[in-house]
C-alpha cells in the first residue's frame, strides 16, 4: 500500500493505492479533502495490523499534523489533529516499535523534535533533536538504535546530516554524511551489514539528481 500527495483534483490532497504484486494497482482512494493543502504522508502498520496514516495540512491556516486509521486500507477513520505544542508543524516521520509510536517532525522556524505515544492519541512532551535541521527521516535498526537523517546548513551549503540514539531521548552530535552544494530528501535504511542512503543533490553544473551511497561504517561514506 502506498500513500502519496497529488493535485489531481485541485488542492493538494493525500491518496492511497494498493497492489498485490507491485505491477497492477487498485484505483486511488482520496483520504483528505481539505480546503487548502495536505502533504508529507507517513504510512505504517502497527503490531495489531492497523494502518496508521499521519500527514500535514494547513487547513487551520497553520500547519498541523493529522492522523487517520484503517484496518483494510479502503475505509479510513475521520482525521484527528495530533495534540502537539508547536504552531506550525510539517515533515512528519513515524515509526512503530515495541508497542510505541515514535514521531519526528519539523516545527517551522524552531527545529526538529521527537515525541512518542502508546495509543496515537496522547503524545509525550516533544524533545529537541536539532535547532536548525529540517525534513527528518526516522528509522529503527534491528538492534534498537534510532537514526534520523535530516537536512541542515553547513560550510558547503545544505546537506544531509545524521544523529543517533538508543532511547529516542538523548541524541548524538550531528554528523554530515553528504558533501554537495545542496542535498535534500535523505532516506537512510540498514540493509544487512550496510547502511544505504538515498538523496537528491545539486551541484553547480547540474540539475537535481538522485544519488545512492552505501557504507558499513557511518563515519566513512
């Protein structure tokens, strides 16, 4: 099942589509019908087989996060606003581990934060991950380590940085892991013994391209 954003019916909205083989796809189901925009959908399946979809919308003039749920990917509950303390929130990244939802997000002009919840309704007081970072992508390794790849300024321009944690509360110092004039949309996963990073990047001579970087040692990309 795939969640994505599209302007096919006017305003930018969230859709989901399902497939059994990755080739033939069911017709898209429109999840949001807001007056303004919806973006950045994050779709996961929890331990109980329930689909959880979180997305951002500026329907209330400020950007806030919404959550909707489904058991079959076809029928979805009415979207509810997540109770978080920041006025403008975007770029959510959601994972589920050991009975707990863990959410990283960007608070506009305030940095990156992380919060957790056992039921998806009540969330802990967010803790700061980075004062200047944007667009987080949160993953969990098999050993329980949390990784966040995110965008931030540096001496070269704008690149992907990495921070790690064993408890999603205390985070390691930021480490720059791309070296371009401008790099965005970092997606980091652990694949066997390798870490795999995909991202978009722009040099002075080129347009945006997609890159892949692989390493077994996080300090040697």
